[in-house]
C-alpha cells in the first residue's frame, strides 16, 4: 500500500506541475492577448482530461516501482532507476495511446512532444526524494536482504 501511495502522490504532483507549467507558459506567451476568461470550462475539461490520460502511467509506474523495490541495489541506484522508469512509463503510455487511437502516426516526434510531462515528472520525483528514501529505511525489504546476505 505504501508503494501505491508513493507512486500516486508522485503522479498527482507530476501532472499538477506539468499543467501549472503549461498554464504559466500559455499566460506568458499570450499575455498581450490575454482574455478575461482564464479559467473557462475548457480549462476544467483539460485539467480532468490530463489526469485521465495519465492513468496508465500511474499503473505502469507502480509496476516499475514494485520491481525496483525488491532489487538489491542501493537507495541511490533505486532512485535513479525510479527516474528512468518514470520516463519510460510516460513513453509507454504515449505508445499505447498511439497504438490504440492512431497507429499510423507513430514517429520519434510523438515521443519528444510531451517534454513538459518529462520535466514535471523529474521535478516531482526530485521533490519527493525524502519520501522515496523513507520507503527503503527500516522496511521489511531491508531485513529480507540482510537475511539473504
């Protein structure tokens, strides 16, 4: 359960940071033409849509973290694996969505376009580093590793 909580909170933070960053970018780019309706109905739909579209990344990330949790690497190595697997979860989410909805347009550009999601993820994982470290201190996993050594 604690793995799911960690992945869920990191996922929520990553999506929120990505959306906040895109909002700030949009306001900065369109500042001269800024309308009075910043928070219109389309923005609310985009907010909920972003979370719905990112749900597969949540479960892919959970599978990756469960695998990482039981490896015998150091905590720092596990953290680096978690960063890489988080990006891999986003890429797999994009590939699955493209395979289902538009299999004809799978190109390298489609993997590079959501760079704000990658940045939001890395920022989220970095902000939650202390919580990641707490997953591996005084846990049953460490006792199993010690007993097997």
